[in-house]
């Protein structure tokens, strides 16, 4: 007997919780996430599952690819001061990357309960796009920091910055960003071919052939560019008097205390991520409502 939309949503959420727990515990053991990051990640997984098992698998692809790249040549990135916290991502970083997507997954689920399937599908597209932005951004950061050429501020190409500085880009990093967005687009396309525990919103996406994956790719990549621009123009920057470089960090890798250089003191990396992912998600949502 076929499941109703509500039954499929609950079944998918239970499946997401069941599958995310062992993945999370392994990640905790390998220090990919902290304890707070583990709790936040499982919540993201369960809420994504409310919009279909495909949504959870899509988020899982983002998590696995970004986690693997975080550990890629970790010691080399650590020497450059561009590595993630060795204790793993905490809840702030998890919500910075996935908070907007989680919000739109929840909005999609509520819309489906209210019977508004068009908006439910649009909010789902917004959620998927936000994770494409996060994946593009993570790939750009983790691979770009391995570039042999120093990053330059996207809005001031003549200014060199240390690897890992928000707003700093390299050719290698931008190629990685495009690849990261493309991976999520291809993942969406593959998942839409075989609907398991399908909810109506995913059925809408599946009927759109390659058009929705194209939006995911394009807006996802442009969202990463926006993230770099916001990071360069508005995110808090500090100056190391010893190394004479601009950095995101109050304490530079050399051990010197930096001085405030520009931007907004309250605007950190996680907030920048939220702004860029929300903007890109909203754009994708509007594109879907106007042209689908």
C-alpha cells in the first residue's frame, strides 16, 4: 500500500535519524565534528529527512565530501594556518553551513502539510541550493588553501592574504568551487531518477528533468562568489604587525596578537556563510516560482 505524503515524511525522517547516528559517531571518533557539532548535524539530518529520504542523502553527500576534503593534506594546511579546528566542527560551524538549508527544509515540510505543493517544492529547491553553496565554499577553501600561489582578495586582486582568509581566492580554489557545486547538481539529478519514500515536493523536482539541477549548479557556484565578496568587504579583518599580512584571526599563526583592520567586528565566518547561503537560496526559490 502506497504511503501518504505525511507517512512518507515521517518514515524518511526516521530513516535519516537511523542512518545519521552511526555516521555521526564515526565522525566524532575521527574528530570531524565535536559533540555539539554531532548534535547539530543529527538535527539537520532529521529535519532534512522530513522532505524525503533523497534530501537526507543529498545532505549526506555534502557532509562526506566536505569532511574528506577537510582532512586532505591536513598537516600542510595546518602549517599555513588554514586548517579547521583539530577537534572538529562545532555547532556554530554546522549551522553556518547548514542552518539556512535546514530552515528551508522545515518550510518545505510545513508547506506540504498545508497542501501548498508549489511553495513546498520551491522551498525544497532553496534548501538544496544552500547546501550547494556550502559545498562550493568548502571545496574552494579546502582545496584552494593548497594552492602554490598566494590567495588575493576578490575585490582587491593586488592584495595578497594568507590561505584560509575569507575573501581570498586562487585559481585552484575557484575551479574547486565549480566542481563542488557541480557535484551537488549531479547528486540531485541522480537522486531524482529513483524516488525512495518520495514526498510530493521531490516528485515536482523529478518532473523538471535537468532544469532544477542546472539552477542548483549555477546559483550554488555564484553563492560561493557572493560569500567571497561579503567576506572581503564586510567580514572582520585583522592585521599582523609581525608578518605584515591581513588575516581573519585575532591571533595569527606566528603567535602575534593582531590589530583590527577593517570590516564589521561582529561579522565572522559563520555569519558570512549564513548571509550568502540565504541570499542564494532565496534567489533559487524565486527562480523556481517564476519559471517552473
